[in-house]
């Protein structure tokens, strides 16, 4: 029998994601699904047979996840981090984590892009473009398209929630580990250099931002601090990308969507799609971004990357998506059909956050 643990974070949102996965996996009656979270955290020991652990929103490279993985590593060798990808219909399953902690962020060259057949790359691109670009679909609901037409070419800078864990992977982090400060520091390092290019820059605020640091940044940009930078209006991200000369972001998932528009993308932090971006680690790298913008990867290179990337993700099938993914991972580990599946929570959870409940396969 195989045992799968689920180690979501301390928030109710993470717990709900764990519930959704557990409910899906329970569709196979041969699996004995168990939840270990909240007051039962850590009750499973080495004596229990654990063949596989699922860790929703797990990331080995985040400090606040260290305790979780330390507990898991003691009882299981087959651990997978589960997370939604920048594309809603694909799921990340990775040994390391998501965003800058993902294996493709740590080792971008490990993704075999060149072997992708052009016809397959074109077919994948056509599907993605129709689904997301033509369908005006993104992680967050977008305004209806209005045929936005700018007066001049511009660089689109995609903002992020300053305290989001993805911002921990900026190349300009706060020495004290404050993710919000690190985000602000990154943009205040990058924007003066980008402003010097003489190209208009539209800064698109994140639809979910609410932190003090985001507000400070918006006040700075709104005050005309930079000659060529202004805050963008409420227009669909796909319309902004369609008309942009290039897209810049720390490591937003929307930066991946810019590749669906075949745009040159500049990133300022570790991210799992950096193989196809100009990834800046120093101020000199940012200065070199203009050359990248003027001489970006070819369209077929981007399409091959998109195909290779999607080939490493698991497609959503509906309510049984996580069941199928679990069966796939068990096969990789040569597990058996009769499996015990454990879901591990985090110590101190509110037990009300771990009630069973259905959610669609695109919830977080």
C-alpha cells in the first residue's frame, strides 16, 4: 500500500486546496485516504507505510516551509509538491516546489526544448493561444476587451502582490527576509534603468494587491518620479500584452502568458519559465535587456518552449484530475494500486479549515 501525505500551508486557502485534492484522490476506492493536519500534525511515524506524499503549495526553498518538509522527509522519500501553474488547465508536480523554487527555475537547461517537433509546438501554441489569448482567459478575471490601441509602443511592467511568496525569489531580496521590502527594492532598482531606455513603460498593478508596500510604489509611480513610467488603466492583460513591445516582471505567472503573445519577456527573479526570458540578476543585466528586447527569441523557439513546458505539467481532466495525477506519480515510483494516502497539514491549523468540501479543479 502507498501513503500520500498532503502538506498545505497554514492558511485556509491552502487547506481548501488540500481538501480538493483529497476528495479527488478518494474517487479510487482502492486508496485509503488519510488526513494528518491541525491537531493531528506529526502523528504519522516511520512505522506507518508512506510511499508518496503530496504537498499542496509546497516549496522546499521557502523558509516557512522548512518545518513541514523536515517532518515529511523523516517518514517518506517520495515527496511531490503540487501547485497550479500559470496556465489554469495545467498542474505543477515537482520535487522542489513552484515559482523560483521549481526544478525548472533551479535548472532551466534541464528542459529539453530543442527536441520538440515543430508541428507539435505549433499545435500546442494554437491550443494555448485560442484558450487564453482569444478567450481572454487568465488566472484572474479580466475586463472585456475594448480594442485597446496605444499611441506609442511601450514596455508592459507586470506588478505583483508584494508579500506573495513568489517574490521571495527576486534577485534583489531584502537581507532580513521581508518579501514586501524585497519587491519594492527590486522595482526601485530596475525602473530607473528601464526608464533610461526612453521607451514608455506601463505599470500594471496586480488585481489582488493591498499591501502598504504596493501602495507606496503606486504613489511613487503616480507622482511622475520616472519620466517614461505611468500606471496603466483597467484593460485586459491580454490587450496590454498584444500591443506591448516587451513585458517585464519579477516572476509573475502573467509573464508566462506574455509568451503566448510571442513577446520578449524580461524577468527579475527566479521563475520556472526563465529558459525563454532575459533573466536579470544584476543591474548590468537590466541594462542589457534593451538588446534582448530588440533581438528576442524566434517565434518557433518560444513555441517549442511552450510545448516542452506543458509536457512537464499535468493537464486538468475535471473532478478526477488529482486522482489521475496521483496514479501517475505512483506509477513513476512503481507503487501498487492498493494505496494509503495521507494528507499532512501544518501544526496550529484551525480545524474548521480542513472540512471536506468540493471545489473545481482550478481552485487554489
